[in-house]
C-alpha cells in the first residue's frame, strides 16, 4: 500500500472512533429554537461553519 492510502485509512478509523464516542444526543438552544442533534454532528457542523467563515474572511482580506 502506498502512503496516501495508509493515511486515508487512519483518518477514516479516527473519524469512526470519534463518531462512536460522541454519539450522545445534545439539545442546542438558539434564540427560540431547540434542536436535538448528535454531539459528533454538531462538532462537524461547527467546524464546517468555521472553515467557511475563515475562507470568506481570507478572501475578503486579500482584496
């Protein structure tokens, strides 16, 4: 196996372990809404939002 495949398999294993360990349902309250979502999905969602905000602010600063 090559280097990229080994790294990819390790990352997939880490994501699966993380997801299994954080499968508990949490309640998120935002203004008047209450949403029940798994903790792992919430962490990935917040990470994705942070990446998008960073990407947008970086492109704005470059101009």
